[in-house]
C-alpha cells in the first residue's frame, strides 16, 4: 500500500506537469509585461514557427569562457523583500549584492578556478578558506583578538547622504556594534543573548579594526564577524533619525548592483555600480560586475514562474529563486528545452521529525524507541519512489559533497548500529518496542505545515505497521514559525538542520532555537567546545573532532532519518561563468556569484529570445 501510494503521488505530479505543458512545442517565445498600476507581472506566451528552433543551433557563438560586458540578468523572486536593515527584523538576508561583508567565498577556488569548492554548499565551516572582501586581510594575533585590515578605496554608493565617500574602519566598527546590540538583529538573538558576541570593537587607524572576543568563541566570531555581517552605510541610518531603515530607497551599500526601482509585488530593478571596487580575480584586467544590471520579477505562482523560464524570460532558476518543484519539473523543462544546463547537488538542509527528549508524556528519551521508529521506515523505498532516485540516503549530520569530504563518513563505513538504522526491519522494530515497554505501540503528534503533510502521511503509514500512531498537527505558517521561535511545540516538530555550517552543531547542542529535540549530551557539548575554540586556528583538530562526533550523533538517532531531496539549478547557455554556483563559497550567502557572471547577448538574440 505504501509503495502504491508513493507511485501514485509521483505519477500525479508528472501527469500534472504534462497537462500544464501541453502544446509547449508550439510556443517558444513569450512576452513579459510589467503592470505597474496593478502591481503584477504578466507572462504571455506567443506562437512562433519552426524557424525559432533552427535559430537555437549552437554554432557561431563566442567562447562561453570569454568575459563579456553588457546585458541584464533576469531572475525570479517568489516574494517581496521584507527587510532592508538587519536591525529592523531578525533576518540577516538583506540583499547580499547591495550590502557586502568583510570576508567571503574565494572565487579562484570555485568552479571557474581550481574547483576546490563548487560554490553550491558554502565553505564547509573552514574559516581559513575564506577570501578578503571589504577586509583585504585578517588575523588572530592571540586567543581573544580579531584584526581586520580594511581595503582602501572602497566607496559607498554615490547617493545622498553618503555621496560616494570612502568606507572606513569607523564604518565597520559602527556596524559591528549595531549588529550585536540591536534587539531585532539576527546576530544579537543568535550570539549576544547566548554570551558569544564580541566584547568590543575598536578603530586602530583609518583602515584597521580590532575586535575583542571571548577565547572560547573566537573561532565562531571569526566566521560571524567576517562572513555573516552585511554592512550598511551609517549615514543612511543617521539621515533616518537613527531609526532602522524601512524602505529600499534609504539603503546605501557598496555592492556591485545598486537598487534603482522597486514596484511592490512586481519588479526590483538594479543598475551596475560604476565605482565598484573589485576586479575579476581570474581576469584581473576586468572590473566587476560584467552585466549592466539585474532585474528580479516577483512571481509567487509556480506555473507562471515555469512559463517565464521555459520561454527564456528568466536566465537562471534554482530552489532559492524559484519554486522549481523537484526532479519532475527539472526533467520536464529539460525535455522541452534540451539547451538548458542543469546542476544537481546535495541539499543544504536536512528536513525531518525532531521529537522532544524532555517530554515525559512521550517515550523518545529511550533510544530503543528511536531505533524502532527508524527501522520501521523503508528509506530506500522513499528515495526510489517518492524522490525518483534524486535524493541522498545518509544526509545528516554532514553533506555528502566534496566540500565536506574530510568529515563525511559513508554509510558502508559506519557502525553496524547505524547501518541497521538505515535498513528496513519491521520485526526488529517491534522487538525493540517490546523491550522498551511499549508492545502495543503509542501515539505522538508532530507539528508541521501543509507543504510537509504529503511526506508525513507516508511516514505515518510506515509507523502504523508497528502500532505507532503519528498524528499530524498541520499549522498555518505564521503559527508554525511562532512555535519554532518560542519553542512551544509539545511533542515533535518537523523542521530542518542547516548543514552548510557543521561546526555550529546547532540541532545537537543546548541553547538556540535549532535544538528542536532539547538534546543535552556531555560528549556533544565537549566536542562543540573543542570545535569553537579551534576554528581558524587548528583546522586539523576541528576536522578530527567533527569526523569523530558525526557517527556518535547518528547512533543517538535523535531525528527520524529520512532521505533528502537533491537540489537543482538550471540556466540558459547565454548565462555564462555561472556553473550552478547558487550556494556561494562562503557563510550563508546564496548570491555571491552575482558579480562574476556574464551574459552572451548575441547568443540570446540568435536563439530567439
């Protein structure tokens, strides 16, 4: 029955795509209309003849590895920007191509360079792999100090009240102080409230900032201050009476693209920053960025998104920029448009059911219960039928990707205990329940959103075979988020672990909103302390500690182990020097690629778009 249901769900998704795309072969062009009065974007498809296909023959084009200036990059946003100031809301992600950081991913080691990091999953938590951005270099002279040497001749946008003045160490100190003292700032809530924040920041000279930190958190702060802190011009805040910014027009940054216009729920238009500081590290004679601008179309509806991309009105799509819909959508789009380029990679997150270990009303503090649940779920069947093979079986606590190869242990090298947990053994699961004192099973409730219910309904069927009744408490998204922020869910919570920063161990150590299960384990705490003390100083010890603690976390079996769907990026061949690099090469930055790409406008025109 479970396998039948999996197949039915998959077939329904494929059929719906086929119906939606019926007749696509006769519609190879489209037109984007911006209705600024109605505040919406309209995608209309137009019929063309067979000549359009002939125009797409890939002959006579310039070398895609040759840099090209000009053109506009079109992409999708699924919703409006809701934050222009990190002090206004606990959300770090003001547009990262307008407000820059001290450090970031090293493009020379990315896919266009040595490919040591493919820029899909961040930097693996290894601080020493980061490159200078606003700071041209940095150092840790002792166990309680970070020193950042600010790059000369970086200028704020030529916009009042800054009017293009030079960025100085005073600006950096001001941002550090404000980041960790504003009650609504993400960094305040994540680090100040937990006692990890910097103790002070001081200006040593015009281009040098000294940050004092607690020795036990020096490595963590090296990562956060360096590459999780987007800078805003202090002049913009002063002009707003010292209050947090609430409008796009108030923002002043240093990034490669400047926000020029914003039509709510319609479009965001950016223009090239003519005074941008960075040269292309792989083509050092070229000033960045290459494109004349960037335009984001705000399109919440997935079918409209796909129409815009399918007809060449959007250059690139990925999970973070479009509701791609999974492997079925990718295969459908590729079949309709063979020219499309695709990058499939591991997911940056691990989504699962996290039961509370501190609730005496449910028996999850007993490891036999946790083992029984995992053995009752046919994970390979889920991977094959629900995800069509486009998923990873062992996807936690580390990602199976080159960036994390030093700490990832494959399933066939794990202990027999761990391998059994990823097997499917209903009889052994029943025996474990008897040994734990629950021969007749039990009931527990998981809080989730509507989008998670399909998968959880299948998990519910698996667990029913061992007399465990999984109740789904489906919540509105705002209520779900409120429960998460407040930790008010009672029994279990369906949520994610963000895997690109394994050094944080955030789901398995006390404190913070990501410790969904209320794990409080001495061995894990000791490992976390060792990692935090040595980040950026003794990376060999950090790697060794992470490598050793990973199998221990798996043997604890705190979350329900579930296959994790792969992520995809798709792009048209005229969008070049990209390589699917949507995850960046640094710490939590999905848009680090934006100054490096170029557009072959001649190819785009010859392909009929």
